[in-house]
C-alpha cells in the first residue's frame, strides 16, 4: 500500500505538473528506489527503458515537427516533397514536456512492478474492491506468460539444434511452426487448468494467500515529505521549464 501510494501519487503529480524538472526529479527518485532499495541491477533497469524510450521518441517527434507557414521562431526548416516542415521552439518544448512526463510515468510503474510481487499487487487490488473477474484474468495471464515463454524457449532451442534457422526460408517455416505449436499448447494447458480448478471446487473466485504487513509511520512520513517536496518543486519551477 505504501509503495503503491508513492508510485501513483508521484505519477499524478508528474502528469499534472507539465514540468520537465518535475519529471526528471520523479525519474531520479523512482530509479533510486528501484535500484538501491529494490536491488534491481542497473543494466537490467536501463534495458527495460529501451522500448518505452524508442516508442516515446517516435511519438513525440510528431509533436515537434509541424507544417511551417512562417519562418519566424523556427529552429530548423526543410522542404519535404513540396511540404514545408520545421521545428519551432514552442513545439520543441511541448514535445520535451510530453516525453519527460510519459517517461516519468513509466518509471513510476517500473518502480511498483519491479519491487512488488504480483500476489501482493492482486491482494492490494482485492482490498480496494477490484472486480474478481479482473483479478482472475490478471493472475491467469501472469501465469500463462511464463508457461508459454518456457515452452517457446524449449521449442526454439530444439529447432535451432536441428538447423531450423539456418536460412531465411527455414527460419520463417520454423517460426510459423513455433507460433502454431504455442497456440495449440496454450489451448491444451488452459483446458487442463479449467479441469483442475473444477476438480478443486472452483466457485468463480481464485483465492490467493497474501502476507500480513504492518504500516510504517516512518515510511508514510517520508513518502508524504517527498510528495510535498515534488509539489513544491512543481510550484516554484513552473515558470522555468
């Protein structure tokens, strides 16, 4: 509960502040908590950011580049197939704010996901009255991700040992066989799971034993202090960035 409040509150402040400084501050705090307190390896943490950084870079590029009607206040300008395109200082600032806010929100989610087990997250969602159907889907999808990943890895290594990816044509055929095999495997495992649940008296709700935690007044005070500090930075630096 404490970590969820810290992550969600920081995310909300980051999204509504519209400040690059606040977004960077949130990213630094979340990275520090994830790496130093959560003991997540730095290289692994940076690798996780490659996908969202690539996606956000392409998305914010469309915000920075616009059609130019006047060359006033244009940082760079070029003509593409007869269309005048360029980047203005206003659009560049808007794209940087969008990029930093989005990356700050992603870092908050990474902090919560990388330092909290799925069972604890589901237990927390159950306490706040999340619909049981949503929780069951979360648990089943989470379970089947690892099952299919393990089966896919074993099949891929077996195909590679038989030179299934020695050429482009063989690679496409092997990949098709891998995907179709995983599809059939997932159907079979889901049927087995349904039968096992029915045999154990499944009544529409998957009960998961959660751990009993005690609230720490010290942690709550630190979290509130950090959030107030972020709000103060957002208020003082709103005219800077």
